[in-house]
C-alpha cells in the first residue's frame, strides 16, 4: 500500500563525478552514479542510486527507474527537478519522455546559460547520433525562462505544469542556493559518491 505524502514532496536528480581521462580511453566504459533525493516537508526522506554510462544513452531510463521506485512507495510527487538534460558527460535525459512515462511534472534547472552552437559542435565532433542528442538539448533549453530571487538567478524549463506553479515550486524549495534544495542535495551526494564509486569496465 502506498504511503500518503503531503503536497510538499519533490525529487531532485543529479549525476556524480567521473574521470574524463579514464572515460576517453578506448574500449573502456565508465559509469558514474545517478542520485535521486526525495524531499518531503523540508526533510530528506530517502536517497536512490542508479549507475549511468558516461556519454551513453541510458540516463533517461535510469532517471525513470528512480522516479518509478519513488512513485511505487508514495501516492504522488509534486515535481522532479533535473540539473539540465546532459548527465555523465553527454548522456541525455529526455524530460518530455519522463513526463509522459510518469505523469509527473518535470522542472529542468539551468544554472548557467548554454552556448548552443558550441554544444552542437562538440556533439558533432564526438557522436554519430549528434542530431538526436542536440535536438533534445535545444528543445528543452529554447523554452527556458529566467527566474531571479534573493538567492540568485537561474533558468528553468517546466514540463507538465504552468509557469506560475513551476516558479512557486522552485522558490519554496530554495534555501541558501538558487537551485532547489532537493537538486542541490542530489548534486552534493552524487559528487561525493561518484569519486569513490565510479566504475570502469
């Protein structure tokens, strides 16, 4: 039986550290952690961990697995916060697909502006499927809006909810950082775990 959760229920998902030099070696696959932080009524309720391949294409699936595990134990999530759409290098999380699969609003946070021309050039230099990866990045980022508070300025793209609700959710989850606290905690935890639990195969 699912546990009823208050309306203050959010999930932040971020990736961990990886050694770029190891990742570039031929015939080696590198994996880092993908961490989900469940934040309920201003408290960290649970942490979820998956592994994602550096520069792979499994980030959407692994993010879905985390969200699905969360939804398997509670009635609903108000929203999922993502740190951009590129994880573990240029592995891509497709927030539109996550929204469709989970029926949960997705808020993509961009702490810095992207130079889409440079992103596209980098992708075309390294990936045969550059068009696919770039299309998702451009689609999400081109819809980004700027939000400024006393904590700072960020860009965000809301999927599955309107601007007013998305900004309210971001603001009520800010503490001392511009990014929402579930996402900030996911970043800190993933960064620490990634240094110890990076996998090379």
